[in-house]
């Protein structure tokens, strides 16, 4: 301590001593020196890194005696803070204060703290501390522009762009490039000095091809939040792209010449100068002379070429365009004189519609394909001349996809352009002959395209017409097609039958729904063009009803006949949609195509109570259909009360003594339900000896798999074997790109005991395991934990003594479980199976059981259920696979599982022994069948051979070299290039052998 300061302290002490000697108590305290600081905590708040903020702390004298402020010091020594005692200290008189200045200069982001210690010589408050805090925030660095886009440039060339970076603080800024592709980007500056602004030039020099991006990060401290300049560029091999490429030349004879062209576009950011055009073969000669011209960015130069055929066969060359950009470079395009360019092909080239009564309408189709091998052809429309008023065309189609015309009126119709790829791709165009007068007619239909050399193809249309009529007809059903009750969201199919009982012919046309009740009614096959119905012949077609909401619906079917007095024929349609406690599995009875000379075995459906309260079925009646071909088999004791989940089988017979398709509604009457519940009955009788099987190709690579696993007490080793196979099986499915959705249920139909877990005491009765939702019940193979989740569900417990897997399978895939999140008949919440079955996916049921099924109903009823699960024509989309006892190679709880095996074989599935050491073979076969569009279509009967077999897709004959008959699988197998596309209709006609002894025609 200096002498001056020590003298002041001593003087104070003498003064205090004197005062103490003279006074006592409160009087003594009143003359003591007392110091305080005006705050305990000093908070600077948010301050950007590198900026300064200053605050004051005051040392106040609240006593009656002066004191000296001695020092103010930071204790922590944080470099972000500076502390200064004003004037180095000094005397503070009573009622006055002395200033301590604190400055905050954050050097990093985040909370920064310091403690300031203040010292005085006051009697009281001689030492005080102030807690100082502040938050460093990102520096407000100026960036202009925020994005540097180098556009497109050639590999191994460079471009530099500038960005202005403004440093507002007294700290230097550092620059670094980071991101997906940092290497091609280089700034010329790595530091921006304090409180300055700099233009930074950043170079882009790509050494590889493709799009690249990075970011230039600017920071004021090592770990500070950066300000970012986005950097992006694209590198190409050379400046020009060509269209078309390859350059197509027409096929020409030797010694002849032809011309073509290509357009070269500069896709880079810089102008380039063309030096020369050089071809690899003197048969190709450039006709354009662009040498010396400068091509700006984005500019297009047309290059005309000539080809002189010097020999027969293909000729391939190339054209090199030499040019200068940053250095001499070249671009190259192939010259293709092989042909193979997009070429318009149309078949047939003549359509003869034959003779038709005036007022009739018939159709034929033309097929538009691309006979080239390189690139797509664009179909642009049609036009016609001649007697075009007697003909018309529908919209072009590709499979089930329809493409409406965009402009024009017949005889000229235009479309924006439909691409047709080389190979199997094709557009179809229906052409109609609809004569309005008697005579012979001829027209020319022209199909137009962007084919460079043959943009149009001509089809000759001919037809003859005669006067005829009036038509006499019978239209069934009458007086109305009544769908009864179809619950909301579900669909049902009935149909109509048009018969000509008169001596004359009937010309029928434009068969369509004139009122579809906003889409609730529709014709599954689409509207029908029409045709000729001769004496004592008939035709039938389907009408569907799919209500989306509750209510009463009315519609109308309309057609036209050659009867001038009454040309329009209508048939009312009606249906009701209300919730019902009844559910039928399958929801319709479909006999399919039946030979006239083969007995039709009866078919069944299972009717059950889906509600949680008893219901009474009061009657079962056959409504007005197209014929009397259907009858109920055996007496049905009605009325009948059904407890929750209880049901009974209905068996239906089909007479098959009238050729054609037949539809009849079966109505079930339920007490307290106003409208009868509908079960459609469908059948088709074909000519003697000829079988017709029809299918619809479904979506590939989507598969729903329901595991039906026995939970009896002997199943432990088999459940574990299946569990072990699951990870590898799922990996195989991913490799085959099959999207799986999986669920597990048990063979337990009734509860047994709590040992099984899952909340249902072993009686899942079709509910997915675990019924209590203790873990995921519907599992997608795309999920990250699919294998472990499915493995957990496979362990369904070991508590039961009864295997009823076919019944639990049917319940799992039927209403109410399949359509509701909660089973209304049980106390467990959210135990329904809704969300498991996808309409477009294939279905595979995999049964694991060490004894046979004991469900009580015949295997045929379960085969029929699976065959109808996906709808009409989709029997091939659902199979059952069984891991069950098939031999005596190991000891199992029961002998051969004949019922499971019969259902597997009847649905086109497979049965393997449960004794196998690994289950991968059967499981992998499930994936293999679903990994691509279905190529094999099992036949419903045994053919006498393939000599009379014919296959059609979308009504078009399939050549015999594009399919084979597999006698072992009894299936038609398409060659890879001929496999039908999703949504296409497949028809197989063949002479078949009756499954039973042939019977005499009824």
C-alpha cells in the first residue's frame, strides 16, 4: 500500500477511534462508513460474437462518513469481459457513488459468466461481488449473394463467381468449404479481417461428371454458427447434347440416299465455337456448314446429314463436332442407319364388318404398335374419309387405361400424343360399324403419328347393312333388378339376360347404364357395343352395385333394339345399403364356367352373425333372376336364431341346362332388418366338351401373408423352427422386391387357457395375434423391426387341444374382422383385423399344424372361399400353403393332415412336411410366386390335351409360341415377354374331361 493511501486509512481509523471515545451505541454506528453496490447480478443478454456491450455498476456510500473505492477485479479471468474502476478509485462522499465499468465482448457462442470483486475501505460492505453473465449469439455476417450457381460446364474446366462477405465485428472471419462435394469448390480467401468487407472469388473446377453441391461456411469463431453461401454446379463431358440421338436414317436400298438431321444444343454456361464436323464413315456426309459459328448457351444448331447406302445391312457411324470452349474439345453422336427408329405399325389393315341390320352396331379393334427398336413413337390421332358417317371410333386404350380425345370432331380426332414404346407395348382402338341406312359402305381410316418417314397408316373399313325387324325380345330379370341390401363399402354382382324368342333377328347396341346413381351401379366389363341376337339365342352381362354410404339407390340399364316403334329398352335397378348383422363367406356363390355335359357339384357359403347380440334369420328366398338354374339344396329350418359368431352353411345347386351366363339373387330375411341380405348366385353353362376359364391379372410384388399357427401343447419345436426361418425369409423377400404385409392367428376357435397369452386365452377365432394389441399385429416387411416383430407373434403359446385352422382362417379374412378395427362380439378393444388385407395384393395363407383340421365343414367350402376372396376372375390370386404331417418321418400329434392338404392343392398352393428341418423351401416358394406378374394360370378342369387349347388376352389371340401348357401343374404358363399386364383379362378355352363320369344332357 502506498504512503498516501495508508495515510488516508490511518486518518480514518483515528477519526473512528475518537468518535468511539466520545460516543456510545447508535451514535457510534451512525458515523461508520458504509458501502454497497447497486446490483448483485449484471446480465448483458444476447450479444453477437465479436460485438461490444458496456454496463456500469455503482459503488454507493449510504453512510455518513466518506470511504475510498480501492479496486474492482474480475475473479474468473474470462477474456470476454473487461472490468475498469473509474479513475482507478477514489474517495466516495456520503450520498455519492463511484462507477465500475464492465464490458462484454463475446468470443464464442453460448452463456459466458464472470464474477467482479469490488473492494473499499468502508467499515461495512468493504467487499462485494457482482455476478456477470451474457449470451454470445451468432455474428451477423453479411453474405451477398447467398447462392452461387455455376450452372453447367465441361469436366476439367473452371468458372469463378464472387460473393461479398461483410465482417461487422473486430474478430477475423474464417472461410471453409464443406458439404456433399466440397473438392471442386475453392475460395481465393480464407480470412476476412475485422470490420471489413471483401469480395471473395470462388472457383468451381469439376474433375468428375454429374451434379455437385457444397457450402462455403463463414465463422467468427471455431465453433460458431456459420453463415452459409450455397455452392452448386453440374459437370458434363462436353458442351453439346443431340436430339434425336442416335440420328435415325430410313432403311433404303443400296445405291440410294436419304437424309436426316439432329439438333445440337449448347447446355453449358459459356459460348462455344464450332471448328469442324467429322464423320467416321464416308457413307455419312454433313450437309450443314456451321464451321466458325459461335453457339450461345442454350442455343440450338440443326445439323443435316445424308446417308448413302453402300452395302446391304446395318451401318453404324458417328459424327464428331469439334469445337472450342476453354480449350479444343469435341462432342459425339451415333449415326444409325440400321433403321430401328420409331415406326408406326397398325394391324389389321382392313376391317370388314360384314352385314348388319340397320340400327345395329358391331365393333372390331385395331392395334397400334411401334415397329422400331430405338425410342418411343407418339400416336397423335385419327382421321377418315369416304362413308365415314357409318363408322365411328372409341377412345384409344392401353390395357384398362382409357385416353380421351383432346380435340377435333369425327372424321378427325386429335390427342396430345400417346407414347408407344418398342416391343410389346400397344394401343388399341375400337372401330364401330353403326349403319343408319341400307347399303354397302366403305371408308378409309388413317392413323397418325410422329413417325418421321411414315406418319400415317391407312385401314380400309367396309360394311353392309340391310333392313330388318322389328325385334321381339325377352329381358330378364323383371320387373326390376333388385340387389336387396348390400352393406356400405361392399359390392355385389347380378346380371341381365337378353333373349330373342321371335323369328326375326335383333340388332342390339349401346348397352349401358343411363343412370348409375352417382357410380353406385356399374358394369364390370364396361358398356357393351352390341351385336346380332339370332332366333332362340341370348346373351348376358353383369351389373354391379357398390354403395359407398347408407341409403336407397335407383338406377337404370338402357339399350337400343331395331324396333322403330320402341327402339329404347330400359330395366330399372334398385338397391338398399344398410348395416346388417349377417355376413356370408364367400359373399357370393360362383359356379364359374360349367360344361353342359359335366355335372356341377353344389357350392356353399357360410352365413354367420357378426353382431354382439343374437339375431333371427326368418327366411331364405330366390329372387327374380335371369333364369331358374339355381336351387337351394336340402331343407333349411327357419326361422333360426344365431348367437354372436354362430352360423350355418347354405348349399346351392346349378342345373346347367340353359347355355350362357345366369344370375339369381338369394335373399336372406332377418328380423328387424327391413331389406333382405343379398348373396348373388352366378353360373355359366358352355357347350358340350368345351371349358372356358377366365382370369384377371392382378398387381405384382404385393403379398399379404396370414400365418395360421397351431397353439396346441405339442407345437413347441415347430413354432421355434418357423421362428428361426423368418429373418432369412424376409431378407429373401426384400431381394425379390416383394412388399409383404403379415399377420398371425391361431387354430384356436374357442378359449382354452391363459397360458397362451395374447389376451384371448388361445381362442383368437381369427383375430390377429396378440388380440390384446400388446405388440404390433399387422407387420410390414418395410419396417425396421419386421423380423423380430413377426418372430414374437409366431410364439402363440401352447395351451390348446383342438385344431380348427380352416375355420379361424375364414373368420380372419371375413367380416366383421376384416373390415373393422374392433370385433363387436368381444370385450377386448381394437381386436379387429382391419388394415391387414390389401385389395390389390395376392393372398397367401400359411398353416403350421402337427395334426389335421377339425373345422367341421367340407374342404370344398374353404377352397371356394379362398377362390372368391379376391373377386370374380381372381381365383388364382389366393393360395393356402401347409406345413403339416404328410408322412411318418417324425412323430406328430396326428397322422396325415388330409383336409389341410386338400385345400392347399385345391387353391394351387403347396403342402410340405412339418418334419422338415428347415421351412425356407415352402416359405420361399410363397415369395417366388408373388415376385413378378403372374405367369401361370391354373385351369379349373383337366384338359384332354393342348391340341384344342386357345388363349386370349384382352380378347386378342395369343400365339402358341408365347405360352405353354404345364401338365404337372395343370396350368397355362406365359413366356416372359407375353405375361399379361395388371388388369388385363385372360381367357383359356379347351376341351376338358369331366371330373366325374359324363352324364347325359338334361
